[in-house]
């Protein structure tokens, strides 16, 4: 049985687990890297941790472009495989690589003019600005590694092959983890590079993953293959990729706007508040990264069975994905409520940081449970090619409600007003996503 057939024939739950476990595991390893990276940076100084926290939106913008292109290609490829249009699937895979490189060129041009002014938006402290620029320059100018790696990863996932993407992410993350202390603190006779070392470790891991991804894509046999000879850009395919990919890009890119906006509000309280928010964003990856891995396994199954017009399998995978996501979210909520203080102490938190961070982690984590609905219904909409609905859900979760509400409540409730904006936004987005699903269900015979 081919990989394509298994998405249309293998029992749903075993298929879902087999396709989701590898990316879930690799995303957990990626989460570990994110936290270890901040742990080592925190050993340098609070200013270094603040600088890296402020740099996060720019890093996230690069990731958003990579995921937008990759997810758009993933959705289109899986649908074309379901419809047995293999040549279109091959063309989409080739376009994904080229578009990823175009994104890199744009980020280099953006970085040349925008990095230093970006940091001046949030702080006037020369030390933080200097450290932030040192870190971000390296991340941006070598971002081709993550952009191309993620494009290939999503191509492979669209064919049902989840082991290779797991290996790629795991190798990159492990290289990051190993090199972080060596380059930051100057172990084994190497010079201590500080935040530069953290950035260099990151891009070495990313480029290593990209190199291995290219070898796997070109050497191994897959259900899709790259078309190199006589390749030319096809506007219709680019449009199909970005019908889903652009909303996905905006979802993640607008997350950067959320972080920048909240950092502006938090900076009005203290640098420690900014650092706490940065720590939260690292810690929440322990919850959201496994769900993201699950989504990577779910989307090609949904896309394939939607393309194949298999109603029963489409609805079954949605139900199973909702149940698994809910279990992950329950675990995350319990973890943040019971272990908030030990988690913060991992980052050398002192009393001031603990007094801010413990209630922050507990309050924000209340929103994990309603986020279950928003996550998986948005995935269904993307798999069906309805990326605009996914964008609506994300806007409600991350920007339209959270940022204005935090701005309005902060003067009256202080930092608590910022934190409670998260669960309120998640609950409202879950309600709206349910009504969007009902609207789609009324129009789509496959969901009835």
C-alpha cells in the first residue's frame, strides 16, 4: 500500500497517531531547545534575556513566512494527491522551494534597514539595543536555512511521510542545544560570544536541517518530486499555494504584532514584565508545539480525504483531533497552575520576577482549554482550502481582542489586565469558530 492510499484507507486513529507522533516529538524537542536557549541567555544578564525577548517578533516573522509557504503547499499538494493529479502536486512542491528563497531575499533587504530602528521602538537602553542587534542580525541574514528546511518539511508531510520531518527538526534542535553553551560561554577553548553565540548556534542548526532536507528530497524516492528541468513559475499554482498560505502567514505574522504591542504595554511597567512575557512564550511552546505537531499530522489526512470526497473519514479525523488536543491542553493548564514557580526559577527568577510571573502563567493558561476548538477547526478550514476562515479565528485569538483588551484593562487592573485578555480572547474565538464551522457544514455535503 502506498503512502497516498494509507491516508484514504488506514483506520483513522492509528493513522492519525502514526502521522502525528513524529512531528509532535520533534516539536517537543524544538520546545526544549527554545527553553534551553533562553535558560543560557538568562545566565548572561536580565538585559540579554530582555533583548532576545524583544527580538522574538522578528524571528517569528521569518517563521511565519516559512510556515505560510509550506502550509499552503502542503494543503494544495495533499488535495492534488487525493484527486490523483500528480503533476500538479510535483509543480507545487517545486514552487514551494523557489518561493521560500524569494522570502529570504525579502528578509535580507528588510533587515538591512529595519533591525536597529525596531529595537528603538521598545527601549532606549543602549545595552539592550546592542545585544538585540547582535542577535537579530545573525538570525535574519542567515534565515535561508529555516525557510527552505520548512518548505521541504511540509512537502514531505503532504505525502504522509512524517519520519523525515521529525528527523530534520530533531537534528537541528539538538545541534542548537549542544552548541548553545559552547558558543555563548566559550567552552573548549572557543571565545565566549554571548548572545551572538546563541544566534550562531541557532542558524547552524537551521542550515544543518536544510542541508539534510535537500539531500532527502533529491536522493530518496517520494510520492512527489521536484521538477528542475524546464521549470518556470506558474501564477495559478502560486495563487493556489497562497490562498491557504497567505492567511497562515498572516496568522503567525500578526502574532508578531501582538507580541510587539504587548511588549510596548509591558515596557511601561518594567523590563522584568517584558522578560516574564518572553519566558511565558518559551514555556507555552511545551503546550502549543505538540498541538502544532498534531496539526501537521492531521492536515494532510483532512486534505486528502476532502479531495477524495470521503465524508466519514474527514469527520472522524476532526473528532479524534479535537479529543487529543483537549487532552494536551488539560495537561498544559495543570502544569502551569501547579508548577508556575519552579518553571520561573529555571530562568534564575528572583522575587520581583516571581511576583509577576506566577500569576501571569496561571491566568494565561486558563485560555488553553477553549483554544482546542480554535486550533482544530482552523486546521479543517485550511485543509479544505478555506484559509480565510482560519485567518478570522487567528485574528480573534491573537490580535483583534487580546491587544485592545490588554490596552484597555492595563490602566485599571495593571498587569492582571494584560494577562486576562488571553483567556477572554480564546473563549470568544472558540465560539466564533464553532459558528463558522456550522456555516461551512451547511454548504459542504461532506460535513453533513
